[in-house]
C-alpha cells in the first residue's frame, strides 16, 4: 500500500485530502456549535449550479463557481441576519433553487461532457495541479482567519449577544466566515462531491465533542480526527476501488458511533 506514495496522482490526492481535512476541521466548531452546520450542505447544492455553469462557459469551472457560491453565501447570510426569513429556511430555499438551476443547465446545455455522478460524488484521484494549489490556498486563508479572529469567533459562537455588546463586528466576521465556507465547499465539491462535502464540516466537531471538555480541545481534537480519518480513507479507497468521499464519511460515522458507545460506557463505570 505504501507503494502508492510513489505515484504523483496519489501524492496530489493526499495533499488535497490533508488541506481539505484541515479546512473542514477549522471551520467545524464555529459552524456546528453555532447551529450553522446546514449552511455547508446548502452551499454544496449551490456549488452544483456554479460548477455546471462554469463547465459550460470555461475550461476552468472554478473561476465561475467560486465567486458564484460566495455571492450566494453572502445572500443567505444577509437574508438570515436581517430577519427576512429563518436561517434554515434561507439555506433550504436558496439551495433548492440553485440545485434545480444546475440540473436545468446540465439537461439543456449543449456539449456538457461531465457526468452528473462525478459532480455528486467527486474523484480526488483525478485532480489537477490547479486543484492542489486552490485547496492549499483555501486551508491557508481559513487558518489565518481563525488565528487572527479566534477570540471573537469564540464569543460569537457561545454568546452572540455578548459579542455584540463587546463591540465585536459580528456582521463582518459572519460574512467572512460564510465566504470562506463557500470557498472551501466549492473546492471540496470537485474532489469529494456535492452530496458528501458537508459531512467533512459536520463530523470533526461532533466526534471531538464526545470526549472534549473545552472549545479549544474540541477544535484541536477535531483537526487530528479529521486528518487521520481522511488519510485512512484515501489509503483504503484506492485499493478497494471505492469512492474516497464515501469511504471517509463511513469511517467518520463508525468512529462517531464508537465514541458515543465508549462515552456511555465510561459514564456508567
């Protein structure tokens, strides 16, 4: 199995897997613990339309999809923040419309030569150097943002009203977090797939919170768990000839189940 490391495509897959896992784990507690986890799922559906449009217009669909999804993420944030509608409703509404538009583009677009299955499931072993660079840039941007805004984001997550009272610019930080989440989702969808990328954001904090006693511990444990499970999934998926994203999500689910069982056993002991 270690012989796979000598192949360029596998090395690229590992780099992207690590950068995506890091990005997802960094975003995870600030979205999941703030009850915004579904924004990742909603933006994944939005990215489906953005990528479909980009494939028809350019050889590099990400140049269309990235700004498209970022703008939509800001729209969702605006609708929810200004009480135009419930946050979950805004996510569901925009996601459904975007996914429908994507299906129409694929059905009616002439010369559309990408299968729907590849867009829904993704394939990390067919990535290009552009994908590697973009995933690395995504991880770097998110890391810098979290490092410089950690305390403010922490306050927003646990006590939004106190954060506002402390004169933290919660609107600006909220929009930046949404934009970076959108950036991550678009880049991740190409490799992991529309249907599975949101799980990358949700699982790290959910698993880590089963045994973590603080927010910081949840963050660091989530990063370690995300990296370990992602690399394990990549190494298992290729020889078994199964989708990488699906493999990682199944491993996540098994680890979560085991952590819940272990937590219950420890409580009763």
